[in-house]
C-alpha cells in the first residue's frame, strides 16, 4: 500500500473534479513530456533531426512509463522533477533510437517546467471556463425568473431598502462575468517559456552557427562572415521558438525566467473567479439560515447530511465554495511574493515556491465553479420568506423615499420626518400612520401616501439593470 498520492481527502472543495485530475502529478508530468516531444517535432519538421528520433521521443513521452513517486523523491537532488525525468526519458528513447536524440536541445529545466505549467493552466482553464459558463447560465436564469420578486436589501447586516431577488442574482452574475472575462484574457495570453540556461538562447543559437571555416578568414572578413551567419541563425532560432509556441497553443514571448508577471496575471484572474464564487456562497449561506429561509441549496441524495443530527440539511456547496474563497488569497499573495523576490537570472527558491500555490489556485478555482454551477442551477427560492422578512421593517423599509418626497411638504422638513421615524421605532407604530397625522390630507392624499409606502414602487432601475447584465452574458458567449 502506498500513501504518497494526494486524492484531496483534506481538500473537499476540489477533490474529484475534472480540474483535480487535470492538475495531478501525472498530468503535470505528461505536460513536461508534451513540451519535450513538441520541441523535437519542431526540430524534425525543420530537418534538424530525423523522423526516427521524433518517433522515438513521441513513444517515450508517455507518463505511464515513469514512476512518479520515484521521480518526486529523486527530484530533491536537483530541486525539480524535470532533471530525473529527463534522464529517464533519454533512457526510454534509447530503447527505440540508436543515435543521439535532440531531446531538450538548447533548453533548461525552467523552460520545460514553466511551459508545462502554462499547458496545465490552459488545459484546466478550459474546464474552469466551461463550468463557469454553466454557473453563469444558472444565475442568469435566476435573475430572469425572479426579476420582480420583492425582497429586502441589507446594508451592514441591517434592513436597508427594497430590492428584488432577480437583481441580487444579477449582481452575482455580473461579478462572475467580470471574473470569467479576466480569466479568459489571462489564458489567451499564456506565454511559452524558452530561453536556455540564463534566458539568452545561447546554446541553441551556438548550435546553428558555423565555426569550421572561420579561422581561415582574415579578421575583418571573419567578423563580417560571422555577423551574416548570426543574423541568419537568429531568424532561424526565432522561427523555431515561434513554431513551438504555436504547436503548444501558447504565446511567443521573450524568456521570462525572472519576470513572473505571467504567473501573477494568471493568479489574479483565478483569485477573481474564486472571489466571485465566494460572494454568491456567502449570500446563500446567510439567506439559507432557518430564521431567514429565503433560499435553500438543491437537495440531492447523500449531500448535506450530518453525521450526528439526521434533521440537518447543510448547505455544503456554499460551505466548500466559501472555504476556497478563504484559502485562495494566501496563494495569490505567495505568487506575488515570489514574483517580487525573484533575483538574478534564475530565482533561488522563489520560483520553486510558486508551483504548489499556482496548482492549488487552479484547483480551488476549478472546485468553486464546479460547485457554483450545481448551486446556481438548483437553488430553491422561497418568495413567502422574502415577503415575511421584508415586512419586518414595515413602513420604515422606504424611509429614504419618504424623506425625499415628503420633507418639503411636512412642517419641520427632514428633521420632523427623522423624529417620526424614531417615534415609529420606539412606539411600534407605522410610519405611514404618523405621517398621515402630521400632513393635512389636502396637501397629500391618502392614496398618494399608500403609493409612496408600497415597496414595489421603489425599485428604481432594477429591471433594466438585470437586462443589462443578461445582455453582457449573451455578448460574452457570442464573442
């Protein structure tokens, strides 16, 4: 029995998700092998190596051929897993190829690892965006279906003004759209890392330069010969690197060994996604408390049960999303800390500290959107509870409107209305009743007073705001 694999028993927010599988040690190892194999294919396509070499590398670039536990153990000797993997890869290649393979030609371990992480992010990101879109569709359906469902808006935990549940759901959706678009932009700009030992591409460049006949030329002529040769080689190198980027679906970029903004940009976008999901979860957790009871999570067999109290139906989807939102900022912070402390031409530890935080962020984002998709598409809304809770504030729910509309009519103005509000609270009398006594009927009719106190008449632009968010979602899906 082995205990080295991480199945996520202590990380239920992402355990068992498609993103968890896409970010496993096996998936990362396969990504490193994919980078090495793609590079050999580029070189073979350019006639720099043989098709036999390419075929041998492609055959050997299969994660199932390698012992991941052993790679992890041996990776400590060189501070990364690529070094022992490369040795094992060359051994596998030798089984099917007699010559010297060009695998890893001109590359360094950071090139392979950073590029593999970009592949991991791209592959996981596609899953995250698909689940995010499912969650967005669910929120949009809630916003549309409940666009006129009156409920109380809360400010600093207290009843504030009337709103609609549809607008609340639209606000959730608005944040998710923004976060999704930022993540999409980050994924579309993921760069290839390819620079060689210190980011100069020196080894790769030097391998193409002609050295055999330089010594036979006079000094000036040799320099001119070398310069012409160097320009040609530079174009060749740039073309090969660009082709590698294209084959991997990444952006061509200059080496970024110590410029870690590609990582922080991705981290910020993932953090935004997790925060947007967390906002929804926080609201659902509050609204689903029994004493509030305005919503409840979808009921599903085996979900939400208590080990000790059979009557409980715990809002586990929201709990796990919230746990991800609480954990994510530390990982975002770690990646910014690593970026800000990168030094020289190869970071001494800050690069290594990125790996686990980046993977955990990807996993947390994947778990969050997966659960939000389930939550948003199955959330149960309870209108009666919303009416009941809104009624707790009575006439005071529209006191802002009363102040605006009646301060110029009542004797004493705003100060008098404030006094009546305090009287309403202390004497438990409706504010409308107190105002009726204070304002002559000929100045303001009872019918007009009723219209002012109807919360359904004080929803502002709720409908159009919902429509604008729905339109944004539609535009994003079409883009």
